[in-house]
C-alpha cells in the first residue's frame, strides 16, 4: 500500500500541525507503510483557481492517473481540503475519494469544510473536540480521532510565581490578543507569561499583540519569544 500525504506548502513556520504531519509520516514509515509526502503549493485555504486546478490533477479528479493505483490511499491535510471542495468532489466522482486529516475546524470556510468532508472517504481529527464540532455542525458520524503524542520527558517542576506559556504562532485565529486581555485582568496576582511561536507569519497581527502588551503595561510580565 502507498499513502500519498498532501500537506500545505504555504505553512512554513514550526506549527503543531506541521509537527504532527511530520511525525505521522515518520510513524507510518516505521510501521512499513510506503509513504509519500507531497507539499502542495497554494495559499491554503484561500488558494487561487490555478492552484486548486493543480490540486485536482494530483487527486486524479479528472480521470485515471497511472500513479494512483488500487493500493493507493490519499490523505489530505484539512487546510487544503476545506479550501478545495470542488476538487475533492470531482475526485470522489472519479472514484478517488481521499481521506482528510483535520487538525481543527475551519469556521471561516464552513461550506467548503462541509462539502470537502462529505466527499472524503473518511475523516481523521486530532482531537475529540474537533470531532464534536464537525459532528454538530455538519452531521458527520464516525469521524476518527488520532490524538498527538509526546516524547518521554521528566515532569516539569513548575515555578513560583507561576509562569504561563501559550504556544502558538502569533495569528488572529490563535487570538493572543484575548490572552493578553485576560492576563491584564489579573495583574493583582503573581505570574509571568510567555507567548511562544513565530511572530513573522502575520507581522501586522504580531505588532498588534505587542501593542496590546504595552497598552496594558505588561512589558515586564509578558514576553514574546518568537519561534523557539
């Protein structure tokens, strides 16, 4: 069996989704599964018509492809799938329905998400909360859950006062502005915090986060580390 794993080429920073995808591919290969990772160019999930058309070719949406045999399974990252529902539907009509790996729901693309997931051969989510959201919003039963693992490590000793760590790229959908606003409401308590994640994926939003920290007078307590 060959697994063709389609991942978004436009997510270049170190994200939880990228790490999960890399470890998943490594794990399948360790188990002896022939795995091919294909980085798909495009501004996913908002790719252009040409980029979606090229994706359709990779999926075999227009007909048979010599490299997609009966023993081939195609797995598509949800960021791509939710931005290309037409292409997934065409692939399904051609008998090439891919599986979709959904790291998190896509509330900004509800129709694309619904159509793409319904066209998929199956849906794998990385959390039970994602499954609950998909089942509630789209009525999709029997989504599979594959939780991310961790490498063995000693238990952290903690700190006094507590140090709060929020790990995510500085992006609007991660909403560090909300985190900063919440921390500003508990300044009477003893704590420090770090926002850990790339700050160049959306430089405008990163500047807003830094501005919010300054406006609340939290420069001495909240640190923006960038990607570690």
